[in-house]
C-alpha cells in the first residue's frame, strides 16, 4: 500500500513541479501562471478605466451594468486584437 502510494505520488509531484516552473538566466525561477496574473491585472485595469468612462459619459447609469458592459467590450477588443498582427 505504501509503495503504491509513493509510486503514484512522486511522479505526480515531479510532473507538476517541472510543468509549472521554468528557469531563465536573466529572471531566475518563474511559475507558468505568472504571465496570466499580469495579464489579469492589466485586464482588470482596462475594465476599471472603461467602466469609469461609461459612467462618466452617462451611457449606462448603474455601476454593475456598466462593469458588465466594460468586461464585454474589453473581451471583444482582445478577441479582435488577436487576429491583427
């Protein structure tokens, strides 16, 4: 029982560790999700700016609806930007 556990647990841990980290001589160790975290922060910043703009212009009066609209617009812009070089 103990050997079976070790034979499944150790390879799983090794796969997770090697798959999620990378080493760069200039930056050192980094995890694969570090890019997605910075992308998410940038997306949240864009949504916040667009929400503020929608409320300032008065296109939508309710902040919750304005935020949903801003999220939709940011996603739409990212989608179309992915097709253009």
